[in-house]
C-alpha cells in the first residue's frame, strides 16, 4: 500500500437567512466557498469540491479525507 495519510478537513456550514442558502467554507481548503438552498446538496458538493481545490492549491491529494462539519443556524422559538 502506498504511503496514504489521513487529512482532517474542518468544514463550517452556515445558514444565511437573508439569502436562504447554506454556505460551506473551510480554513484548511483555500477557495472553498459553496452555497446551496439544500443542506444535503451542499454536503455532496463539498465532497467533490474539496479534493479538486486541494489539488489546485498544491496540497496533498493522496490522503484519505476525514471531514468534520460544524453547522451554524439561528432558530427562534
């Protein structure tokens, strides 16, 4: 087996109440700014975009990606 490492990627998922979309950003993935009105669709888009952005930024692409998400939304009761 090749020398494959585990790369932890923290993804911040924020609901924008004004635009009515979820937004994904990450400090570990330069250029990651995605939005979608569907949470599930956004997660799927993140899964495809992160490896591409890592490659474009010259970061390790042979690593197994370990996604950690942090979800932010405001709920009024």
